[in-house]
C-alpha cells in the first residue's frame, strides 16, 4: 500500500503532464463503467504486497494534457524510496529538470533548471501529505477517498482499475485512477483528473524492490552555490496548542 500512496501524492504535487483524450478523462472521473472487481479484496492484496516494502526504485513516464491548450507535455524520471525518505527526480526534458525530496515532515522542491529550491518544514500538516500517510504508518485510503471499481482505460487485461474520489472537496483533484497489475498487486499506472479537467498520466516501469544500493546520502538535498533556497510560498507552519487547564484551587 505504501507504493500506492506514494503515487497518489506525486500526482497531487507534480502537475506537469497527461494523455490527450479530454472527453474520455472527464467520463472516467464522473460516470465510470463499474468492472467486476472485489474492491475490498484488491485493497487487502495491495496492503499485503506493500507491507514488505522497505525500499524501492522505479522509472516513470508522465504526460499532461490541459483542455485549454493543444500541446501534450511529457517527461521522464526516476523515483527512490527508503523508510520515510523519497526522492522523485525528473530527468527529461533537460530544460525542465526538477526533484522532490521528502524526509518525514520536511519537503524540498528543487527546480534544478531554474536554480531555485523551495522548502516546507511542516509537510505533515499539509493536505498533500494525506496521500503518503501510509509511509508514516498512519492513515487509511478509505478515510481520505471514496473508492470504487472503474473501467479498464488501457485495454490491458492484466490491469484492474480503482477510482479514488477525494472526500476533501478543497483539493484541486477531481479523481484518481489507479491501474493495478493484478497478478502482482502492484500499481503500474495512475491517472489524475484535476478540477479544470486536466489529465495527468503516469506509467511506472523497471521496479527494483528492496535494493541494497540505496544509500541515505541519496536523499539529502545538496544545493550548489548558485542555487537560491527559500521557504515555499503560502506555507505557514502551525503547532497544536494543548488546551488550557485550570489548576486554581477553589476556595
């Protein structure tokens, strides 16, 4: 289940690429044809499969299509995960390279090509963090999403599709589709429809589970001298203040 949440999170965060059939994407998010899938059983299989996941790396291809422009943006990169640490790195196109570093409650968004990095030191209180709560051993997909079976969007008979609709209506996400390779209980595709009907499509390949080569140093952000580091705009860290107690002794 950890991998599922990881994918969902980056779909919220990345907003940079998706396939170009807008009419189809709208129908996916509104009136999907229900497939014959035991949703509860599939969720349990996912949880069982990923409960053993301590670390992983995989490649991704991402495509983004907005209904307002005819162009299709595409990108490629690699993702590394270990314990509570994530590095999601965009390597192509070369002129738009970027990377997301996550370590517990800390998030760094490094726009490599622009030589600027944004930091968020209270990521756990951010709405986006709900999508990777399982990485922290917290949360439940069913608490954050309405989950139901959906149609096969890829004509791949080996995939089973789940439609996730956020319960939080303030999120800029209308729906998320997860394409799950049934025989391995592994997510290999993810499609996010935002409220503007933009379509963000990820395909994941070349999985390496629990690799011994992932060193902690890989997840440490090391800015170059000409990189400007600043706090992410709009982020306000707050701490929960315990309720006041009246310790006065009544006379």
